[in-house]
């Protein structure tokens, strides 16, 4: 399924708008990963553990959104927006949240 942040599909007319579809993922970040990520951030390095968790959460959110669109009979999702948040749970524990939303459409 074509998933795009644009509101149109080049070369393919949108014939039906099926509605809003969403996907969410909330993942816990391990306390040891948090500690070592903090150390890397202090010395200016990249935090590979957080980057991997964000990629995983994005894939889950997009996958859920795509499943909703497929259930509606969509051939594409347009106007996709991704939002990233860190949710503090207290005592050094954080959750990573990714939400995806877009419009399911039939194109072609």
C-alpha cells in the first residue's frame, strides 16, 4: 500500500476518501539503555538504542494504520503525519510513543 505525507498521488487520481486511519505504539525504554544513552548524549554521540526503539515504534504505528486502511478497502494513505513523544513514568523510566495518522483513499 502506498503511504505518503502528501495530499495527492502523482499520476493517480483519488476516486474515494474512506476516512481517517491511525496507529499508535508505546514502547518502554530499558533503564540501562536510558543510562547509557544519557552518557552518549553528554559526550555528543548518537544514541543507537533510542534510535532503534524509535524505528521500531514507527514501524508498529505505520503497520497498524495500514491494517486499518486495508480493512476499509483503501489502496493508499495520504496526508500522513507522524508524532513522537517521550512519556516520563517516574524514577528514571520513560516510554516512547509514536502516533501516525492519515486519510485512507482509493486511487486509480
